[in-house]
């Protein structure tokens, strides 16, 4: 056997080993198993989830237990789950430095007691939460967040992910750098919404005699107040404009901005003024509309 034949045999063996290695890697990726865990808990346990990428669905139920189901796209991510009667945590971390968003995806479906204290951190992927009456904190980057049928203390922060909160009561704080904020039938003791370049939209009653604060820098703020809404409004557009189709009754001003033109500053009472609404935008347009304008605005 000459040297040329030996080299060809070595090259053939090397190619065979490479193919086998690739097949093993593919099998490992495909072998990522579904996550299923269930922990008996107290009526109001703490639940913490730290995820990287993937859809997260959390729903409250009447059982004193936390049920976790996860669908990993690969075995690239390490999942550490720790649980007890008072606290359950799920931590997701990459096993290696380089990975694709597709490999990192891990979708979760989780059920917790309605009075649970929930915290979720995630970089990418939709976060959907409903039917909770405890406390919830959500922090994300490019994470669209949708909350519904909520009561209690709610805190949501994103970088550019939009935030939707509907059918909610309690104390609510929503912040985003560039994501849009939308509130539908949100009533509570306090709603504070801040975004830099995102739009803000509120549709509802401004109920429960609460305080509602809507602030942004450069995008529109749209308010659609129902006929039964009752609130005192103070709105200011520094460089932008204010447009209103509602009829407000005067209130004692006592405000240093009272000399500004109506399209820069608006203060008045709608119905009996049970709640307080403060709206500010630097260069965006503030639009205040009633029920007759809602259909046209959809």
C-alpha cells in the first residue's frame, strides 16, 4: 500500500467521523424533552421565571399548585427548576456562548394559584398572563406583553415590546422606552404609564376614583372615555397639540399653565370628576374623545 492510498483512507475515515458527529449532534438537538413539573403550594406562593426566548403563558387557577409545561426547541438551554410550598423558580440559561434564537426558544405554559406573587424576566417572545389577583412583575426587552382579567399590583417594563392591559383593577405601572402602551377597561387606585417614543391609548371609564397618569415624549396619546366616565382632566402638550371632542366643565385652575392656549393646555371636569387624569406629551398630539368617536377611531 503506497502513501497515496494511505492518505485517501485517512481522508475517508475522517469524513465518516464528521458525518457521524453531525448525526449525533442532530439527534441531541431533536431529543430535547418536554418539561413537566407540578408543585403543591400554599394559596399565595411566589413564582419566578427567567427565560431567554419563547412564548410564556401564565394563567391563574383555583388549585393550590403550580403546574409547569415547557417545550424546548433544542437542548442548548439549561433549565433549573426548584420548588417548594412557598416558592417555585424556573431559571433558563444557555449551555454555550454561541447559539441561534431558534435554538434558544423555550415555550412555557404555566398555571399558578390566583393569589400567587409572580415575576417574569424574558428577552424575546410573547408574554400572556390572565386571571390573577396577586402581584405580578414583568421585565422584558423585545417582549410583547398582554395581561387580562387582572387584580392587584401590576408592574410591566419593556425596552421596545408593546404592552396591552385589559380588564384590570388595582395599582398598575407600565413603562417602555419605545413600545406602545394600550389600556382597555383598566380601573384602579392608580395607573401610571410612561413611554418615550411609543404611543399611548386608553379606552374605558377611569373608574374607582383613582389617579391616572399618562406620559410620553413624541408619539400620540389617545383617550377614549365612555359616557359614564367621571374624571378631572389636566392635559399639557409642550410642543405638540391637544384635540378634544368632549365637553369639560371648568374647575378652579390654580395652575401656572392656565395662560397657555387651549391646544397646549386643557383642564376641566367630565361628569362628576370622581377620578383624576393627568396627561403630558412633549411633542406628541393628545386626543381626548368620547363614545361617538370610538367607532371612527378603530
